[in-house]
């Protein structure tokens, strides 16, 4: 081997057999330095409408979410159920009004009949009148207006008067009830027709009633 061969076989830079270059890129041609390393800026993930997140709403800008098909069906079913309940309530109320009307009409007929009977009874029922035996407008004992008492004492009756021993007695009807010795007030000396007339002591002067008339044996007519 010659010297030229040894020289040619010497290791050249960058080839295996010579010292290795350090790791990493070396200086670029022309002596320029590489730009500094800048880490990437992290980006926030876009907001989604997932569960557990709250989205703010702005008046006049946020649009309401349209109802789903299931919600629309549920709403329609609720409206239909409400309408059916309302119709049922109206039908029941109409039935009750009809029943009340029938009861009212039937009751009115019954009340009408009872009313007619009550009016007839009120008209036909005689009035209760108290009679007081008097002499010259002053109340005396009832016996002086009794025909039996008058006949037993030589007296008699005529024209509604009882005459005993030169004195005349007669009944005074109605008016204020006053004790013996007091003057009568109000009332009348004419016997009321159809009235139940009795004295304070219980003597019956006349029994009245519908279609009934008559006098008493113990008083004037």
C-alpha cells in the first residue's frame, strides 16, 4: 500500500469511522439561529347543550325551544280530557236543574192546593169575640144578660135587651176587656155574624162558623 492510499482511506467528516456529531440540528448554513420554541395556546371547548350545563337566556333574543312530538301529544290529550270533564259537569248541572224544576212544579201544585185550602179555612174560620154584659155602657155581672136568670127574677128579653126590675141589660161585643164597674170602650152593640161569641166567665153567646149562624139563649141578638 502506498501513502496515497493511506491518505485516501482517512475518514472524512460525517462518515462512520470518524468522531460522531452531537445530537440535534447544528448551525444552519450562513450562521443564522433557529426561532425560539413557542408552546401552542390551549383552546376552550365549544359550549354544548349537554346535561348539567346552564345556558343563560336573554330577554328578546333567546328563542324558546319548540315542543317535542311527545309534548304536543300530551298537551292535546290534557286539553281533550279537560273538555270532556267540562261537558260532564255541564250535563250533570243540566240534569239537576231539570230535577229541581220538576220538584218545584210538583211542589207548587201541592202548595197551591194547600194554599187554597188554607185560604178557604182562614175565610171560613169564625172570629173569636168576647161579649160583656152592660147596663148604660157599664160592665156588670154576666148573669144579668142571661135569659134564664132574667126569667127566674121576673124579667124578660126583647130586641136584644134583657129587662129585669126596670133595668135593661145587653151585651157589648169586642172592644177592650174591662172589669165590672168600668165603662166599655170600642167594640159594638151589634152582634157579629158568624163569630164565636162568649163571655169572660165562659158563657157561650153564639157559635159561629162557615154557613153557621144562630143566637144564644143567654144574650141579645
